[in-house]
């Protein structure tokens, strides 16, 4: 799959995506615009006093972190919340959260509310209620007196410790001045007694200190009370709206791909090409309806619909090069695909080409041709099998469009047997003698009637409707086609949309050709696109090359120098009875491909390069060039391909090509030319792509045709082959036809 296949669902369902985004954004804005601002107040509490100690231990910090998490969980419990509401006289608590900070002894309590004052009061009150739940907050009167006594004892012990320390210092000084052994021994004994007393006092002091709040680890105190918040923390309305819009985008995009995934229909020509081994030879847009039903090509001969059927007619003429298509059966996989309307319009458009056409309604189960063409459905095909009527009796002319119609007639009980009988073979044989083409409107292909009829006609045309025909039905139809050996000539896509979506590269099939006066005056498209160009190519193949629409102009000549004299031989198209060669089939394929390229939206240089490369590949040439001229006759753009590589030509090189050499001669004389040997013709000049003198002296053959539009040369196409005498009159006829189609695009870009 290509990239465009992946983005096709987005292009198809763009309105759903935009609508979902708009609904999400508007809804979010509507619900958030009245929301009041929200404020947050924060209180920070401290567990223990280890952070203020000069030499704290790791155990103290670890225990403090554990206690902080426990107090955070306690703050979220109902007793703390109920006590806070009772203290503040609230009936409902605002949103709050308590959590211990990582790697620390701090505990945060945050309160969010639309009222700044309430958030502050609740945060501070929650902290007070939590402290009351801790040992440092639950102190009775007896405990208070005991704590006071302990503090007094600590003060006394601290005084004694200080006095004892000073006595030890004084005794050590005296000991240093003594010289008598007895005095030294006595002083040392007193010093040991003082040190023992100091140790005892310090131990008592530590024991009493552990029983006070100052030395306790499981204490809770307010480190930072909540202040009055001034800046709101929410709601973030812009972010909410953006999230809603993005949510709509994601949901709608997912829905678009899900719908496409669940949709089993053939959505594009690429889907048809991957599923069926037959070429798509027609693209029909939606048919308009008038007062009397569907408008046919006879009602609007210059409509896009008529141009689409002209393209279908042209493609059928290409398909009939190898074999005659005097009887064409039109069918579809399922009812409602538009086979009957396609058969009717195809018959009318073929008749407009000057051929006698018979439209035969062979759908004996659910006929519709009589309704489409406004005829009574009596004395039709089914009545021929009774034996009292002839083909001429049931053949009805329709208006003055060179079309005759045979309706289905009375609905029989055994249509399959009738259509498979020898009498049906006789009817078809008689119709082929009366008309140039017989169009048979058959039932859908799942009906056995069509299987029988498909073996009696020269070609079968399948009508599919994009976006309606399902893949599994087409697969079943393809299996049945292979079983009965139906001679399918191609596929027609019906009701193809002209939107610039995944199918935009096929939209050119809806364009049509008018002169500027006719088109613009009627409010129609004044554009020239591929179907008209393709018809021009076909006309060029069907008449002597070089004649214009009116039959005027000189015949193109095969020119071969012979001792300085030019011998001209008239170039005529192959006779109608001449068997089609492999080169003829290649030429037809090339015309198909170029007609598609002319409908693309590429820039001029890319388009010229692709068309030139396809032309080189078709005729087996190794080198070639295409030049487009502006209104003044100056070279506007040029493409050169030499041995598979594209060369960039400067403005000076293009001007030199136009003024001199073979291309310049073709532009000046306004007619094509074939050189069997470039070394024997003075018009062939050595160019800068000739690497050396040996390469320049190598004999080659060349062919060059002008690109004409509005009786003006708008460009020139030149091909070169390394073998002498390679190009024939078939090549010249083909290139002349191609030049007609290319000329339309060249003129459009030049203008």
C-alpha cells in the first residue's frame, strides 16, 4: 500500500474529524467557563527533632521517615477530619491531601477550595488535630507536673555536672605541682572520685532527658503554617479545552480507520486493480436526474457524463484491435450497480460515433431498459421464443440516435433455458447482421442467465460501483467467470466521486473539452484533459498521420537521404484487416499510460520526463528529447534522456537545439521526419552528450515529430536508436498520435 492509501480514510472522513474536534472543544469550553478559581493552602509539619541535633544518628532519621508516613495516613482518617469539621463548624470537608515528603521527616497537608480563607483555616486546623493525636499533643495535668519536675532535676544535674567538671580541672592542675608521693596518691584518689561522680551525673542527666519532649523522637510540630493563598491553581480551562479537542481528534481518527477497516466495499480503482485481473476502461460519475428519470448522453451530449462514456467507447475500440467486439454483454456483481444505465448510455454514445447499435434487454427476471428509455415492455425478447414473431417485429428505433431497442418482453418462467437455447444464438446472429454493435443488458453475474449469455458474446463488460460493491461478492463473481470462461474485456467503475480525496488522480475522467467561447459562455469547464487528448490520439491512428481535424495538411513523410536527394514515401496507417503485431499492442498500452499521465498534477518538467521515458521504453530507443516552446517560439522547457540518465539542459543549449539540427528543422517545417542513418543527413548535429568523435561517428536512426496546437508548433519530440533503420511508419504513426495528445498539455503549460 502507498502512503495515499493510509491517509485516504482521513481525507474521506475529514468532516467527521473536524466535527468531533469542534464538539469536544465547544463542550469543554461550555462546561468550564463558569467554574470558579481554586486555591491551595499548605501546612508543613516536622516529625522528631533529629534535624536540629548536632550529631543525629541514622536510626533517628529512618524512624522519623517511617513516622511521617504513618502520620500522613492518620491525617486521611475519619477521626482527624471529623475533629477538624467540629472545630471549624463545617458540614463538609474540602478536598485535602496529606503525604510524607520522600527522604525526610517533613509532612505536608494541602487543602484546595474555591475560598482562600477556608483553605487556609482547614490546613492549619488539620495540622493541630494531627498533633493532638501524637504523644506530644496528648499531655494530661499529671504528666505536665511530672515534666516540670523532670526539667527542674535536669537543671540541678546540669549545675552539678558543671561544678564537678570544674573541680576535676582544678584537681588536675594541683596534681601537676605535687612532688611528694603520698600527696600525689591522695590527689589521684580524689580525682578518680570526681570523675566517677561526673559519669554518674551525666548518666542521670541522659536518663531524665530521654523522658522529656526535648529528647523524644516521636514528636510532631508545625514547621511552616499555611498562609493565605493568592494565586489560583485551577481549573486550567485552556488545557481542558485542548485536551477535549485532541480527544475528539483521536476518537474520530480511530473511528474513521475502524469504519474503513469494517467496510468491505471496493472504494477506489486501486482496490479493483488488486482484486480483479482486468483493466479499468471506464469511470462514470453520478448520473443526474431530470423530469423523466436519468439524463442520458443524448440529453446532455457535452456533459461530463457524455465525455466519460466517450472515453469508455474509445477504450473499447482499443480493446477491439485484437478481436471483434460486435456483441458486448454488460453485467455487474449485484443489482443496483448501474449496469442497465451503463448499457443504455454506452449504446447511445457508440451510435453517436456513426455506428448502428442494438440495445438488447436480456434481463428476463427484472428488466429495466424499457423504463429507462420510456418504452412499453411488450413484444420483446422473450416473445421471440414463442415462434410467431421475428427479430424485426420486436426491434424498436429510439428517437433519431441510430439506436434500436429490444425490450425483455413478458417475464417467462424459464429464462435460463430460453437464453441458453439455439434460438438465442439465432437472435444474436440476426442482430449482428442488422447492426454494427449489439449491447446486451444482462442480469447480475450471480444469476445463471448471465453465465449462459457470456458464452454467446464477444466481450463482457463488468460494472462495479465504488463504495457499494463488496469484495466477497466480487471474488465469488471472479471464480464464476473463470469457471464459465467469460471473455471479460474490462471493468467500468460507476458513480465515481469527483472529490479531491483519495481518488483525485482519477478525477480527470469527469473533465470534458470545450472551446473557450462555448465552455465559458455556458458556464462549463473550458479545460482540455486526457479523455479529449486520448480521442485525438485515436483519430490520429485511424487516419493518415499528419492530417488535422478537417482533413487538411500535408502527409508526413519517411525521409531517407540518398546521395543528397530526399525520397519521400507517404505514411499510411496499417490497414484495418492487417493483423495486430506486438508493437501495435505496445503502442496501445503506451497511449493508455500517457493518457493517465496527462491527467496528473505534475509540474511540466516531471510530466515531460515521465512521458518521454515511457515513449523510449515503448519503442526501445536509448535516447530522446522533448522540448516545449512558448508563444514566441522560444524554448521554454526541455528534457533530455541519454542512455537511461536524465540530463539538465541550459537555456543556451535549448535555444541551440531550436535554431539548428533535426529538432529545429522539424519546428521550422512543421512536419515529422525519420532519419534511417544520422550520419547521412546534414541536419543531424553532434551534441554535447556525444562523448567522443567515435561516438559521434556511430550511425544511428532518429525520428522527430512536432507538437502542434491551434496551428502552431508548441514543441518537438525526438527519439534516437543505436541501430540504423530502426524506426518504421508504424512508429511515426504512433508518435504522431502521441504528439496530438501531448500538444494539449504543452499548450496549457505554455499559456
